[in-house]
């Protein structure tokens, strides 16, 4: 999806479809009860990865993973589309019934991490934009 179109379309899509729901967060309150966190974590981790961006450490282990996933909500048993953000420093996951909104949120999370990194990374990561910043990404 074109970055300009994403940024222009996000407010209209969000206004039409409502905000993403926060289901997991290591540092803030969520829109779902905390006692359901393990069920959401399990279902999101086991969900179908639709898109993914990854930063690996020098030893090849993941330091940060941002995924757009399709999963089954453990409470409603309905298909939901989520953004799963995990790093060695923090994690969060949000979801929505609309894949389009989840994909917009995924692209925003990937771009936001590049704009304001939460990890200490080498200067080489910033030389060619998103494609040198992430080891794996599908965001253009």
C-alpha cells in the first residue's frame, strides 16, 4: 500500500470503522480485562501471519517483530485482525474486525518504529530507509 495513501486514508477509515482495540500492553491499560490477557496472547501468537517486519540482533535472534495477523477472538470466537508488536523492551497488541484498518495500523507501527526507534541500533540500519532498518519488511 502506498505510504501517502495510507496516511491520507487512515483518518477516514478509522472514522468510519472505529478505533483499534488494545488487547495486550506491557505498559498501559487495555480495552479487554487483564485476566483474559493469556487467552489473547495465545490466540494472537497462534494466528495466521499476514504481514511481518523484523529486526534481528547480531546473533540472528529477533529483537523486534511487528506482525499483522488474522486470529480468532478467544471471547467472541469471531475472526479478528490484529497488530502484534513485540520487542525485547515492550509489547502490545491491538485488533479490529476490519483487515483494512489492521493493515493500516501495522504500516503505521512499522513506520513509527523507524521514525522513533525504541531499540539502540547501528547507524547502518538507517542508510536505505525501511529496507535497511528492518531485516524483513513488506512495507514500501
